């Protein structure tokens, strides 16, 4: 079971989205390991190409970093792809709870970023774990970042279709979750959602 995920988010320059997407897929294929490449279809900011690489442990992730840095061809390919981007961002996420993968694999991923009030992150995580256990339409994952905003937690949804996303949204606003919505509102200062379509995925 993966415990950490290396995330690489690229914002392509105008007219470069497809080439950045193609190169990102080619890079993942060359690694011969588990991973996913997605393209944003509804985002809070700019259109992005997102790569995800899961790891069983933090030491496995460190080994990957060491090997990648020692490979001149790999470094060249990542620099070439970055040259066609406005911005490249890297994050390491710790999986607190894993999302349930739909049969046949996800067609879409949805991500919701929640920023807790200072000192309230543990309470927010506890509330989201309770909510996760009650949800019927989808079982989402929970992650926190290693670096970046230390008060944030992400909900991660692996979706078989947009109908499943709609079912979750309807469930979230139902009376069943009213008390949880009130708790989340009291514990947070920001909520951002985004949706991505899976362009390539492999189990390694």
C-alpha cells in the first residue's frame, strides 16, 4: 500500500499543452513503475498536466530521487519538458487514508484542498475520517503535504465517471452530512476543488 506520492504539476505555455502531456506520458512509461498522468478539465487556477508516482515508503522515494538525479538522460527529459511550461511545481504527499480505486481504474480524479485554521488540522483530519467512513457514493483518500502549507489536507477521489462525482456532490449537500458541513466550515479558512481526466495510468 503506497504511503507517499510524488506529484509533479506542470502549467504548459500557450499552445504547448499536448506536447507537455505527451512528454509526461513518455517519461512515465520510461520509468517502468506505477504512476498516473492527468490533465485538468476544471481547475481553480491554470490548466495543468499532473504526474503522480506512488511509493511504499519514504526511503523508496529517496532512492528514486537519487537514481533519477544520477541519470543524465532522465534529467535532460525533465528539463526539456519544463522549458515548455510556465511553471513546474513538485510536492510530496503523505497518504493518511487511501482512496478506493473503482473497478477498471479511474477515468477522473477530483481533489479538494482544505486549509485548516491554525492549530485545527488534527481536528479537521478526524472529521474528514469520520465523513469518509459514512460516504456511500465514493471512498475518498486523505493526504497532507510534506512542505508547503502545513495547515492543509487534501481529499482525493478516484472516479469511474462524472456521474459518480455528481452522486458524491449530492450526498455531500444532503441532510445526512449537515452536521459535518458545519464542522468543516468552523475548522477551515479555505476550500478549493479541481477535476482532472486520466490520460495514462499504469500499475507498473
